C-alpha cells in the first residue's frame, strides 16, 4: 500500500508564493512519475505539472514560468514551488504517483486559496 501526504497549502495574496510538498511512503516499486493536479470548484481535475524518473517535466500552459516541480528521489517526495500566484490558481491540489507497472496513487489534496 502506498500513501501520499500533501502539505503546504494555505491562503496567500495574489502575487505571493507557496511551496507544496508530497511525501510518498509504503511499498513503492518502480516509481515512474510524480505529478500535481488541481481541481477548482465546479471544474474538472487538471494536470498542473509532472516529473518523470528521468527528471523530465511537463507543465500546464497556465502555470509555465510561474510553477516549478521538483523531486527528491531518496525521500520519495515531490515539490511544487508556486510563484506569482493568481486568484485563478485557487483549487485543491492533489499529488499523484505512477509506477512503471501502471499503478496510480493519489493524495487527499491540499487547499490553495489565492485572494485578489
């Protein structure tokens, strides 16, 4: 069983910064990718950023240049540095872990609220 625990969410003013963390624990075999998704009220969950085991990254167009995803393989932890936050970044942010065997695991989410 794999557990993902997100932290770092909160309330911030527009233009501010937050750093999210997601720590994975449990029986992790062949970790392939870790990612951040978000879901705003009334909206579908969307991919924010993804980082593969080779450190290649993917970003949603809406966050390019503002958000940075990184990972610490030794700690099975992924981070999301969010700068120049906008009210439209307000959402619950979820961590996802994918294995090379096709398994996916999700955290319970952390709320980010950006006030204007």
